[in-house]
């Protein structure tokens, strides 16, 4: 039968939706800035901290390692105790550890602090998109979730631009690292007062509280506690972690793991060590090319919001994987050509990858039911960060030992794997609801 007028209310974009979106945007901006800034300051830290190749790889991958543990450990916590507490307090850790980087003058201390930052950001990857998906109007869910990656790109590009055009001394490098505390503190303040997810409350049998939040914050005055109870009865109030791999869910979970990991492994590796890659291409004006590539990242992310919203999740994922695989394959095959020739597929790769990355914030919440959502999103983010950390650690060694051609070749194979798995397993989730379906 037709949905109630309470459902119609979920389709209206309210000031509360914008607030939740803004605070989640801030988290993704902080993540992009934190991961971008380490790439910007590593060339100076190599000298001032006398970094070995191993320490370069560890520092480049440090936040990604922390992201793994934060996502894996705190996703199930959010499914158990609620989204709100994790959503608020993880940024206390991020702000404190970010400031402390100013005094980190040994690679071990800096590594540990960036592990903590990554841990807090990992928690937000599990909870932020989950909470936003459970509040967002269905018709705008794709563009709102996809925009998270755009804000990540804004933070990443800003860090790279600052690193390119500010004279980076040892002192300036530590100021840049510590400056990540500013957006973290802003996010922390804005999150005060954000309520618990009504979807989570309803699934836990707290239907009256869920209905009150929907009425107060979403304007759903006609959604009653009885309707909430009826919707919650369609799914179990709690779920065990192993249910991510149960019949009917396992294929979605493994698809999410492989698709997400295959996409971000080359992305993080390439853009953490972009200056070294440009150096191997013998580009005479590397700073200008770095800026062009960063602008392509930003432009691709913004333009990529349109197909995420209008095209199905499955064709968008398969098509973008195919283009990305072709670009890195071309760089591998023509690695002996001039740097300017190689810049063409590199620029196309950068533009398409930025747009394709939007889907990594949209697909995961749509693959899991409410009771498993934070656990599932956390698992996907955590495993993808393992892949990212591996790529970030291996790429500088690969560039020095094998050269740019073979390095691009093995990353093209990773993208080819993502293409094949998407062809076999990718579901279409554009028209699914992430909140309860209010049918009666």
C-alpha cells in the first residue's frame, strides 16, 4: 500500500539534514587534509628526521593503519551502543593528536600520533556515512553521501596546495601537521546536540524515542510510535558480526570489500607519492603539474556527483573501473615515452578517479540493513584501508626498484580485479531505503 505522509516527510530536505551533512562533510575534509598533509611534508621530514625508506612508507601509511582499527573496532560498537556517542567523541581524539604533532620530532612519535588520528577518522568512516544515510531523504541520499568524497578531496587538495606553495621548513612542516586540529575542533563543536539515529532506536525496540526524534528533527508529525514498531519488527534489533557473511548478505559484503579496496589502493598510493611519480616522469615544471592534477581531482569529484545521483550504482562502478584500468595500463605500456605524453592518461585517471571515489561513500551504507550497517560500513572501510596502507608502503619501493611502468602495471591489475568483481557481484541499490520502509 502507499506509504504514510510520514514517509513523504522524509523526502524533504530540512535545516537539520544540512547540519548533519555539514558535520559529516567536516569529518571527510579533516580526513583528506590529514592524509594530504603528510604527503606534502614528507620530503622535508625525510631530511630533518633522517627517514629511511621504511619510515617513509610507515609514516605515509600510518593514518591508514589507524583507519583500519578504528573502522573495524568501532563499527560494531556503534551498532551496539548507538551512532551518536561514537559520532561525537571520536573527534576529541583527532583534535588532541593533531595538535600534538607540532611537538613530534621523532618518526616513532609522529607515527603513533597519526595512528591515533587514523583511529578516530576510522570510527567516523563507520559511523558518519551510516548516520547520514539513516537521516538523509532517499531522493538526495546519493548526492549527499557522494559529496562526502568531494569534501575529502577539498581537504586533500588544500593540503597539497599549501605544501606546494608554502616554503616548507621543519617548523612549517610541523605547523601544517598541527593545523589539522582546526577543522577537527569545528566538527566537534557542531556535533553537539545531534540526536541518535531513529533507525537504530527503532531497530532496538525504542520506537517511542525514534518517533519523537523524527517528529522533532525531521518534521514527521504523523509518524506514530506504533508505525515505528511495525517497521522495526521487519528486522532483528541486534545482529552479530558474523552475519555479515551469512547467506544472503555474504556476496554483498565481499563485493564491498573488493570493490572498495581495489579502488582506493592505487588512489592513496599514487597521491601520497605524487611528487616522486612526477619526478620519475621528468616533468620540468612539476609544481605546476602537481597543481593541475590536484585541480583535476577537485573538478572530477564535483562533476562525478551527477552520475552518482542519476546513473545506477552498478553501471557507474563498472564503467569507472574500466576507464581507470585503461589509463594506468596506458601509462604502463607507454612508460618509455616522454613525461608529457604520460601526463595525458595520468590526468584522465585523476579526473575519473575523483568522480569514481564518490561511490565509496554511497554504496557501503546501502549494502547492509540497519542492525548491521555500522559494522558493515566499518568492515569495508577497515579492509580498504589495509589495502591502501599496503599500496602506500609498497609504491615507493616499487618506483625505486621497478620504475614507473611496472608500478603502474601492477596497480592496473588491481583495478582490473575491481572491474571483474563488479561485473559479477555488483548489486543495484539506488532505489533501496536505508531507513525503515514505512509500509503498512
